[in-house]
């Protein structure tokens, strides 16, 4: 099912992600990312990337937003806006985390000026996604 967002919803998510981006902790990559996740309940959760000198232990903005939402009991997501300086899309790990909650999530990509650059469904960004239903097929021959 394709989720349709209003221009106002898109703008609100983008502006929330732009504002959140200022709190990113990115001293190593100098690539701050802001994210804003809209849940089915209508609540928006923001997130920023948090880097660490031990590089693999950092966390992406998209996953921070998802984990904040999940920790508040949310399980249904409508859309996520991701804001970077150059319109970067979510990494593979973030795509997989989002896929856990449904491939119809809309992914809105904007630059640091708040300009909408792209909009995708998660299914478009992660074709052939591995999901919970794949685990039920384990051992089937």
C-alpha cells in the first residue's frame, strides 16, 4: 500500500530533521545527519548520527529515530525524512532496520537547506528485503 503524504507533512518532517541535524555528533566524518520519523500515531521522533572514535560503535540518525520510537511503544511507521549536506540516502543497515517495520515506509531525502531532493518507498531502496516472514521459512526445503 502506497502511503501518500501531504506537502505539509513532508515539509514538517524535513524541517524537523534540519533542526535535529544541528545536534549531530560527527567529529570524524564531519557529515552531520538529521532524521525525523513519522509514526502511524502521528508522533514524530527525531534522530542524529552519533560517531565514536571506535568507528563501528557509532549510530546513524535514522536508527536513532527508529529506536527512540520503538522505546516509546511505536511499531508502525509512515515516513522518515533524512537531511544531509548532499542528499545522502540511508545506509544498508538503516534500510534493514526500517524494513523490520514495513516496506511501505516513505523515505524523504532533503539537503541541509530543507530542499526536497527525492522520495522513495523503502521497498524501492531495499529490493528483496529480508524480513520476519523469512525466518518462518527456515528449515523448509
